């Protein structure tokens, strides 16, 4: 993540505040990618996904879908928070380098 922060800060930016803001942007981006990857994985393992095969011990499809919706709702909130953190980190970085 440090390398990404250095790339975000840009060449020649060695100021600690700029690097810290760039780290915040990199961290928010990492969290955003992580939650989006997890959401995609959940959606691919749902009864509505093409090629989905039920396991013998799997709950009925309706229960699975309700649980999926609850999980996706939580992940959507987490994603919105990550987007907000990234937005404010980018603004702070722009203020520091301008």
C-alpha cells in the first residue's frame, strides 16, 4: 500500500502531510476494492446466479436470498462509507498539493 500511496502523492512529494493524505486515499481505495470483490463473490454464489448448484445442506433458496440481501445491504453501507472516506482524502490531498 505504501507504493500506491507514493504513486498517488506523485513524484517529488516527500512532505509527510502529503504522504499521509495519499496513504488515506490508498487505504480507502483498498477497502473499496475489497468490499466490491466480496459483493461480487456473494452474488456469484446465490441461487439466482447462472450455474448455481445447491448443496444438500443448503437452506431453501428464499432463505438464501433473504440472507444475501441482508449481507449486500450491509456491504452497500460499508461501500458508501469507503467512497466518502476516499472522497474526503482526495480533497485533503488536493488541498495540500495545490
